[in-house]
């Protein structure tokens, strides 16, 4: 598994990038819980705890596939700050 820490990103844009991932992507909470973001229920639970004004301030992601980590890294680097 590989990890990526992300900060201050729009939920809608993040969800679009997440849909392009082929393997499991987990969000890891501060308590150590791992929620599989490929599950809509887990997305709802995970995003609810992290969203502040339509943006996620901080998230630690864990990837089953290295290619998915690279996709999300590109998203993190190329997104527009709003």
C-alpha cells in the first residue's frame, strides 16, 4: 500500500478524480480507521467528518494500486485553488 497526504481540495473535483482510480482507495482517519472510498456509503461517512465549507482541509489516502496514487498526486498538483 502507498500513501498520499492531501490538503485543501474540493470534494466534487476530488470525487471525479477518485472515479478514475481502478483499485481500492482508502481514507485514513486520525483515529486510524480506514474507509474504502470506492464505497458510496464510506464516502458519505468519510467526507462528512472531513468537509469544511465544501472543501476537505486534510486527508491521508492509502492506495492499493501505485498508478492510482500517481493519478491522485497529479490531481493534487494540478488542481486550481478556489
